[in-house]
C-alpha cells in the first residue's frame, strides 16, 4: 500500500481518534461507525468498508486504513499528520492573537 496520494486532512484527523487493535503482521481491527473493520496493509484494498470500496477519490485510504498506517509509523502518513497538527496550532495562535 502506497501513501503517495494526497491525504484528506479531516479523514486523517478522524483516523487518529479511532480505536485500533493490532492482530497480526500489518493487520489491525479498527473501530468503525457501525462495526469494526479488519485492515490488512499487505492486500489491496487493505479495508473493505464502503468508503474504501465506493469512493475512488480516497484511493483505498479510508480512515481505517489511515489509522493502521499511523500505527505502523508510515512516514508519509506521519508527515501528513504532523503537518496538519502544525497548521492547526499555527492557526489557533493567529486566532488567539
């Protein structure tokens, strides 16, 4: 699974808040709105939730997959997450000033 595409900030922030349990090599059970989803980062697509299956604009990176990539310390995903947090902190500082 590659993370070369653009990661939608809101989706990544929601992913960071999901409950997640490691169940095997690059395999996770991730909390979902209706039910938990199995994510296997070594298959394509890694998740079979409706977002992953029916929204091609996410390129298979539903919030469950993003949560698993964060757990795996995937560099592009972590970089995107850090960038979002930095941007939000900077904006909060500007608003407070």
